[in-house]
């Protein structure tokens, strides 16, 4: 298992770097976030030991169980935010990628202020009909203004998911919409691209890809990421 995870990490990192160079970009400008949802801590730890520096988790309770068992890593919350869990999310994670409404942002801002911290966040966009969550691009300016109004939040950019099961052209159009929205509202982080569409994401300007199955292998619940 150790060799499998280490080899997948190195192969994936190499492929991302190669694609970035092909697109005329600096490979160092693309962060690989491993998605640890439903993955056992021992498997995640192997990837971290191989060089993974950033880990994304979708569920608060699962993350709180696993994080104490892992080597140091930058922790990203990528799941849907329930406002009543904002304080626990702010205390557990280093970055929150999935702020899709002002209510959640205000709750996170208050929580970060209570903790005496400044919390980096991304605005989650909905650029595809298959995504249940996310702010519509035409409402992103209003949400960005609300997030910037929270003194304890630092809005760093946007996150979005591509359309599931779509062809490459449809995926590229969705990612281009996310990139254009980022250019409009401002920020340096464009978190788009997962196991099946990270190449299209890089071509659209992604600075952060979120990879689960292609890095860790199939999830323990048998589902795909």
C-alpha cells in the first residue's frame, strides 16, 4: 500500500507539473490538495510523507477524528457549511473553501474573531447544474463584498466544481466562467479541477486542484471522487 500511494502522489504531481509547463505556467503555482473524504488516516499519512502538503475534508466530525492521527498538513474545509458548526470549522481548519452565502461567511467571521484568528476563505461558485451548492456567478460580487466586510476573514479567491459526466468542452466552459468571475471579484486562488477534470482546470488557469481517488485510490464507501 505504501508504494502504491507514494507512486500515485509522485506520478500525479509530475503530471500536473508537466501540464502546467505545457500551458506556459510555473508548476510551483499549482497546489495539489488531497481529498481525504472516507479515506483511512494511514493511507492519507503515506501521501503526506511522500510530499503532500494540503489536505481537504468535507465532513467536520470525520476530520476531527483523523487530524490528530496525521502528520502536519494544511487543512482545507471543502464541504457544505452549516452555520451552527462555523466555530468548530474555524477552529479545526486552516482554510475554508466552500463559503457560498453571506450567512455562512458572517458566522465564520464571528467564529474566527472569537478565536483571535484571521481565516482564509474561498467563495464557492456554482457553474454547473449538477452542483447543489454555490453562489451564482452573477451574485458573486455581492457575496465577495459581504465576505470582505468580515474583519477576521481573508477572501483569497474562488472554488468551483465542474459538471459531472460532461464532455471536455462543457467542463472547459464551466471552468472559464469560474476564472472570469475570479478576475472580476479579485483574488489569487482559483480552486477548480478534480480527479477527472484537472487538465481542463489547469488550462483554464487553476491554481489549486482537489484530488481524491486518483491520489488515494477508491474510497472506503465504494464511491468515487
